[in-house]
């Protein structure tokens, strides 16, 4: 298992308190306070993004302990048009399907040295590891967690997820939403620290930490108050005491503590061999800790959309239910709208002081459409709905679709690379470590023992970015093929083996489908030997007839002791 107990609290009358636990807790609480101060600059903006684009995801919309009820109240009170929700849902689904879909391959493994791929058994081993890792991910809640993470990145600029080992399914991913975690950066400018608030019920806390919980929590458990909330913090950071040379030393430290417990007590301290969490950012400005998101860029349009929608509804309301002025004593029973009484008005007269022009609704509607287009563009929803929203004559071919959206796709290039580096590679490394320690991987071939294994991403979005290179290969090879019809020697200019390898790499072809250089050489040698044998068999009758003719010529006497064969041979 990933957790290695360092402080044993089982069997104690309450949590264990010693000098080391006091020092660790003091360090964690001080750092948590600093991390809270850093994140506070982002919280107000995150609250507004959640209110207009996804009320179900934020932890800032209510101060109530019941976060679900708080989000429902905000949803009902402030949201007039759900287009922002639709746009960012499209972004979330598009990123999920385009980068890490459960229904198609999205990564492949290869050795750090390309020449080692041709060693016996290497390609087969890598392919088998890939197959088992895909099965491992599918057995867990990984794909649901990464989908939620793409939504977090698009809305708030940062996501966070913790993958912990599980005895039954292998691993469980805890997907966090903005507002319940804090992160910090390493000197390499990548997230290496995560603190999170993981509230539990009394029963969950006792089941997880046993009698290490505080006495008040244990007292509530004894009174069967199982569902009372308990506020617990979890810190994951590089272990300052880690020594790679010491057996059992872990690179990452995990610390749990209860806010209502003894000021020096800890619930659990353990360790991880590999980074158990990922916290990618959509984009970053300078050395900022948290990311910049499409949700932040679209926030002005999201605000205006709600305002214009409210105005349009008010305008329609004024047209359907206009304000009226009637004489005193006149009551318009059942008449919709407001009724105002005034003196000096004829009994038969009913005055509408102001009639809303019908053009107002259309003008406001145009502003609403403008806001929706801005939101679609800033959230990349128009990119992922390129075919659905394409204007002009239908249908279009795939080449035209790719050409029209190539410029938009390049805008996602840095994001795709960041997702690969800060999220997917970390998840793959974590899963590989769990599977390796659990004996779920095949034996490693001797040729690559101790060698680094690299990850190549072959998702749809990755392949679309590489398609530019594929087009270049196709154009060059096609040009040379046409030229070879008049000048066959032009084919000598192309290394077709390298062209096939490069094309397969850019197309994301599984490694096992491309033969190694040694296998190709063996096939060509066998083919050459077979051709030589066929040529020898074809020449055998000719050689036999030639030998018989030579013997006949040697026996023909031309006089003077000279045969006809000798006369035919040059002097």
C-alpha cells in the first residue's frame, strides 16, 4: 500500500501527542495559513464564475455547512440564462474526448533510447503494459475524475485530484473542486504540494483513524451521532526527511489532523513513493501559483448575458403587463400587471403612460446573441462544435473542416502540452507505481532493465496537431512518386523506412504494428534468397541446353585436328 505508518496512534486513549507530532502539526498549520492567503486573491472571481457558469462546482457560494443547499439557492436566484453552463460543458466533454477518452487509446509507451525498441521482446512488453494500464484505469473511477478535472481547469484555471491505492479496485481518485484545496510550487515551477479540506462524518473519521480521533469525536461516536460533521485537513508535500538511500523512505509525506482536536495531535502520518496527486493549470502568468482560465476571460460576457437576459424578460413583461392609470374607484379585477389609481381621469378612460416598443426585445436579443458568441469563443465551445455550427453549404469534407479550425486548434496547443506534463504523465506514473508494487505488470525484459520508459500521447487532439507533419510527408512522397514515373532514380532520394516510422509516430500507431529494423532485414534477406532460388531454377534448363550444344561443337571436326568449338572461340 502507498501509506506507510510513521506515527502509530492505534490503541492509544486519544491521539498521540509528542514533540515530533507537535512540530509537524505546527509546520502544517503555519503553511496552510500562508496557502490560504495566496488563494484568497482568486476566491471572489471563482465565486462569480461558478454562479454564472456552474453553480454545482464551487465551494464559495454558501457559508452553510450544507453546501448542496447553498448552491441550489444561488442557482435559483441569480441564473437567468444557462448558456454559460452549456458552453463549459462542451469544453469539458471536448477536452475529455480529445485528450483522455475511455473509448480509444490516448497514450503509448516507448523506451528512452529509440534503438532499444528493436531489442527482442521490448515492443511486446510495452504493448502488454499499455493494455494492463488501460484495464487498470477502466476499473477505477479515473475517467470520471479526469472529466471533472477538465471542467475545473476550464472554469477556474486549476484542478486537483488525489489518487490513493485501494485494496479492491486498485486505486480511487478523489476529484477536488476549487475552494477545498490549496497548492504550492516547487523550484521547477510545477505543483508539488497540496493541502485539502476533507470533511468527514463522525463514523467515517472513526472508521478511518480509529481511536486517534479527538475525545469529543469519540464521545459523539459512542452516542451514535454518526453523521455529525468533522473538519479534517490533509497535507501532501515532499518529505523533508526523505533519503533515497534508506530502505522504505518515501518521497512524499501525508499528514492528517483534526481542527477540533488537541493542538499538537495528528490523526495519521504516512508516505507515498510517487506523487499521489496532480494539479494542472490551464495557463499561468509569470510565477503565479494558480492558473488563468477561459472562465476568467469569459466572466464579463457571462455577467452581461445574465443582465441582458433579465432586461429582455423585463421588457417582455412590460409589453405583456404594462402599467395602467385608472380613475379612482375603478378596479380592474383579474387584469394582469400593476394598476394605479389617480384623480382627474375619466371613468371610461384607462391610460397606459408608457408602451414598450416591440423593437426593444429584438435589440436586446441581438446583444444576448453577441454575448453567447463571445462565451462560445472564449470557452472554445465553437471549436468542439465546429461541424455542428458550421455555416455555409453542407456537407463539408474532413480536409476543409481541419483547415478551417487549424488556427483555433493551435490556440489549445500550450494547454494540451501542460495537461500532458502536469496531469496525464503524473497519473500514468502514479498508476504504473501502484501496479508495479502490486505485482500487476509482466516481468521486465533484460534489455531494458532499469531504463527509463517515456510516455507518448496519441489522443485525438495530439494527433490533430501532428497532422500538419503527416500532410508534409504525404505531399513529399506523392511528389516523388509522380516524378519517378519519368525518372525512376528519384525514388533513391527517399528513405521509405524512415518515412513509415515517422508517419506511424505522428499518427499514433501502436508500437507493435511497426516491425523492428532487424525483423525487416530478416524478411528482406529471406525474400532475396527466395528470388535467387527462383532465378537459379529458371536458368537451369538454359544452362543444360548450353552445355549440350558446347559438347556437340567440340566433337565436330573441321579438319587439321581442330573442332568447330575451337574455331568459334576467339584466338
